């Protein structure tokens, strides 16, 4: 069943042109994920539950950061990854997981990006 989640775009303070400011949202019912930067391996959010939303997190954009979604506490296995290029500098983006665990396309879990600024 489709649902709507309204999230305030609190963009004040999101101004560093060398950073990509990333917010993560989990829209997969019945699941929780850890969110990590893969290099260096740094956890950014733990146990992000259904409809969970992080604040915007500034990350150095020069190296083209890659973010991984993992089952809580399981560092060795990525459920999904998304990589940005250094051309994302100065942007504010929302990365969200959507879908239903165990379903095939088009309802299969996936990662989407929304550019806030």
C-alpha cells in the first residue's frame, strides 16, 4: 500500500561547496538498516527503522563517496550501495530505500535519490 512521508528540508547550514550533504530515509516496511560510508568504513546511522530519517550529513565529495546499507550490526554484507561523483559537491540529496523485502520487481527493494538542492 503506497504511503506518504513528509520531511522538512532543513537546508540551513548545508552550505559547504566541497561537501555532499546526504540524508537517508528508510521506506521499507518491517526492516531496519545501518548506513555507512564505505571508504573509510564509517557508520553514519544505526538501526534506521521504517520511516526513519537522518539529518543531512556532510561528506567530503572529492573522492566520490559510496554509501552502503547493511543489516543492523552486520558490517561484512552490504544490502545495497550507491556511489556519488565529485560533481555532487555542494548538493543536498536524500537517498531513500523503498520496496518490500522478498518481492520481485517492481516492488523489490531498491535505492532512489532525490536532489533537494
